[in-house]
C-alpha cells in the first residue's frame, strides 16, 4: 500500500505532531511527513521536526502583505512536495485562500478539542466546556473548509470530564485521546477514501 505524503501545519507546542511522528516511526501509520509549516518561529513543533529530520518552513505573517499571499505560499510548498494530506495540528491561522482550499478540497484535516458543533470556533474549547459544566466533551477530526470548524466530520470521540477539577485536567484528558485518534485517522487516508455527501462522510476502503 502506497505511503501518503503528509504536510503538518502547527503553531504551538506540537504534541499532536510529535504523536504522529512517533506513530509513523512505530510503523502504525503508513505515511511520510514531508514538511512542517509553521507561522511561529518559536513553535515547539519546530524542535520535534528537527529531531525527526523533517524539513521546516517558517512563514511569519510579517513577510506577507495579505492572508491570501501567505496561503499562496503554503500551496506552493504543498504542490512542491506532492502532498496527499494536510494535517492541521494546533495551527492558529484560518486558511482563507480559495485556490488553496479548492486545490486541496477534502485533503486538509483539523482536530478540534470538543464535540462539534459544541464550542465551534472556540480558541479554548476545553475551558469553555469546563466552565459550561459539561459532563462529556471530546474531540472532532474534520475536513477543513471556509467555514471555520464547520467542515464535514470524519471522526469524533466522547471524553467524560464530569469529574475534572480544572480546565487543565479537561485539556490533558482530551489531549491523550487526540494523540491516539489523530494518527489513526491519518493512517486511514492510506487505506481508503472518505466520500463526502453534504455533511456526511463515509469511509470506503481501497
Ligand atoms: C490541540 O488541543 C488541538 O485539539 C487543537 O490545538 C491543540 C494543539 O496542541 N487544535 P498541540 O500543539 O498538538 O500540543
């Protein structure tokens, strides 16, 4: 089975990126990470990439006059690396360029730390769930479209948080599930395809 070429976009500490690297190295994910793209020169993800020998592209927003220009550069990098799947892992910018979104339609995925549509668009969905008094939250892996956190859902997992004493506890409980689920879903793209019909996705194995 052909390995898929993956690009990861991350802005922060990069624990999901690291989990993906580890899962690939353990032979659990049939993928090769060709490039890490980040908008943050201080991102922890850069250190994980360097340790793993993965090329890094730092795209600081100051270098670009518009958001579209930055997304155009991202598309150039994806095209140059023959990327099959773009994995957003804590990427804190919204992809706005229609050409990029169209060219990579249903090839860009994101992970959000809530059961969407709960806390859609939230920058801190774990804190929001804790403050709301939710007993159950979770994670959602979805396709990226122009609707932020609104693309068709690929996978969801519920996480019980009713006994969590702090938002940090909620975050870490969900995060440990993210680290298992995201690599598994990345791997699934090498084993079949997701057919999207409206909001519904169906996995069809090759
Ligand atoms: C995760 O909670 C993920 O769900 C969200 O951003 C966070 C990224 O964490 N999209 P990390 O950088 O992967 O550690």
